[in-house]
């Protein structure tokens, strides 16, 4: 059992069903008529389905030997890679995690690296990656830096030059950099993969789940150097065994015959994004402009949005967002008081949208509190 549990995920699954659910960061409501020919369900692949591997290598412009696939989603990929890296170089027992960040990722790092530092991505600097700030906190004990790109929660995209500067520091001190790029799939061409910047020390994890509504598939992909890919497959074999072949067969189907359906589904959220930004601007909210994915990091006039959401918007207005406090843990477990919320559009059905009513209800929940901070 993991020692460092995520209070965010525990909160998320225990929120009662609400009429206006503005929490989800990934699209939903995707249905596809799977057409599979005769399938040998006794077949498993210790090193991944070759066809799925080939398709993903083409998608990310890498060699098949640099692709690690599993049926554990991006979160499972992250945990396995962090574990393998910690075992590969035990003398480098220090890790750095960006701040703010997706807290389950922070907890996964804490599970295997006893010493933790934080690289702050500052609001006043548009949450960009600061290589010089990184240089000030690294040491010879640093074994890993963990990032998200686009950044969770702000949505800021680190461009190639930012990533190159970070990797220069990584090369100088010889540590790996893991970049969770699951949100990049909303616009893959707008986000350079870290692996393309540095294929030796750069590692990418991603999935089709957020952008295409495939949360139930739990199909994850990682891009890494050949030696690390081999170690991840060996670790998978020694723990859960071969990955389920059926999941990888579904992935092949969706990456080929279902590809146009995936892209069509993703495009449905463009209008919801436009409506959201129009409303935020009309109400004078301060928010970070998320150009790629479907979440918005919003500053409110509510001093404690965790308390506000749990005691007011959920029970009294049948509406929920994600409290900003869940992204603002430093190293411990105490919830920081935060006036931020993350608004996610994934649970809004684009074919039968209740977004306008949700915004009307959200405005009612603010009540006499001024919308503008």
C-alpha cells in the first residue's frame, strides 16, 4: 500500500453526484462501435502489442524501442517510471517537483524519493519554467525533476527553448526529467515533447484518455530511452505480469479505423471553451488563458474555496468545481487556504450542454461576493 495517499483523489471520488459538475479535466461521453475480428484472447505481449507500439512510434516520431505501453494509464506509467528511476540510482535520492502541481504526482514522487524540493512556477511569470531557479536548488543528489506540460493546473505550455534550458541543467547534474504531457494531446502540435529535446534524460508520459474521452481504457504511453523502456517492461512483468492484450487491441482499433471519430469528438469542446471564456471575461474573472486543454485556473474573491465548495456550492447549489488548495501542497498534507478554483469542462455533454445554466448557478453561489478579485 502506498504511504503517501492523495487527498484530492479521495475527495474527488466521494463528491456526491451533482447536477452541474465542473470538475473533470478530460472529455467524456465518447462512444465508439468497436469492430474487432477474431481475437485470440489467450495472447499477451510482455513487451507491448507490436502494432500498437508501431502506431504510437509514428504518432510521436520516435523509434518503437523508445515506446513503453501499459494498461495502467498515465498515472500508472508515472508511478512505475519513478520507481524504476529510484532503483536505478539509489545514491541520487533527491527529487524536485514543480509547484503548483497535480498532487497525486507529488505523492508518487514522495513514495520513492525521501528528499524532496519544489520548483516554483510563479503566477506573476505566467507559470513559465525557470531554469535559473532550478539551478539554484539542484544538487549532486538530485535524481529526478517532475513536470507537467501543459502545466497542471494553469495550462501554461513550456516551449522548446524553456525545455532546452531545463535539460541543460539536467545534463550538467545528470538527472532525469519526467514530463507528464497528457494534456498535450488536445493539441499535440502545439506542445513539443520533452523526449524530442533530450532523448537520453528526458522522459514523457501521456495517454489518449483526457483529450478523447477514453478514461475507461486506461491505456498509457511513455517515451524514454531504450534501456529504461526495457526496465519498465521487466518491472511490469515482475509485478502485474503481461499487460492485457484486449486493451492494446482496442487502442489499435481507435488509432486506425477510429482515429477520425476521436478527432471529431475532441473538437466538440471548442465551442464550450469559447462560451466559458466569454463568460469569464464578462464577469471580469482573472484566469490563466488555457489555449489547449479544457480546464481553467481561476482566481476568485472567495478566501477559502475548499470550504466554499464543500459547504456551499455542492450541498446548496448542486454544483462542484475543484478547490485550488489541492494543487498547492508544499511537502506536507495540510490544505493551504486558496482563493483559486479549477473549472473543468469534461463532464459537460457538448451534445446536450447545460453550461449556461451551470454558469448561472455558479453566479448565484457567489452571491454577494464580488466576482472580480
